[in-house]
C-alpha cells in the first residue's frame, strides 16, 4: 500500500510541476499573452509549481532520512516550507478570483481599477501574506517549544 502512495504522489507531483511549468513558459514566452489577468495566472502557476515541488518530494526525502519523526527540527522546517507554498497558492487563487470578480461585476471600471501597478501590488501582497503568516506561526511555535522544555 505504501508503494502505491509514493507512486501516485510522485506522479501527481511531477504532473503538477510539468503543467504549471508549461503555463509559466507559454505565458512568459508569448508577448501577446502578457496581460494583467494572465499575470495572476502565472503567479498562481508559480505558487502551484512550488507546491508540487515541495509536497511529495519533501515527505519522501524526510521519510528516507529520518522517518519523519515529528520531534526533529528538519521535519518541522519541511512542514513550514510546505505550508508556505500551500498558503501562497491559496492567496494567489483568491487574488485571481478578486480580479475576475472585478472584471465581471464592474467591467466598465475594470481598466481604471486594475492598473499595472495595482496588479503588481496584489501579486506582492499575495506573496507577503503567506510569508508573514508562516514567520509568525513558526516563531511562535519555536518560542513556545523552547519554553516548554
């Protein structure tokens, strides 16, 4: 049963990386595809690429190295990195949904609301929110862990 888990996990991980890598390559390669909405799609694809790169491979190498003992620092660091990419993917998806909502609900105001600068700000916020969250959670965890022992 465990072998099927790793086969399926690695297959999905490689498929995720290949698919999102292809999206990133195509949008970055073709000048006509470099639009504001596609900026959000590329941002989401980058976050999902890192989810695919960190989810199963990190579990696999952790399992091979230390058995993923929940008490090791390596195991917790891997968990925080994996959560960072998962939260980044979720926040990027929310940004994409907000952009599409504005485009559908207020189509005449979309071009005035979504300037290039605002799109860049939204993408930076989509990266900053998960990083801030993970830094706070991990620092709280490490501080509480040291005080408890």
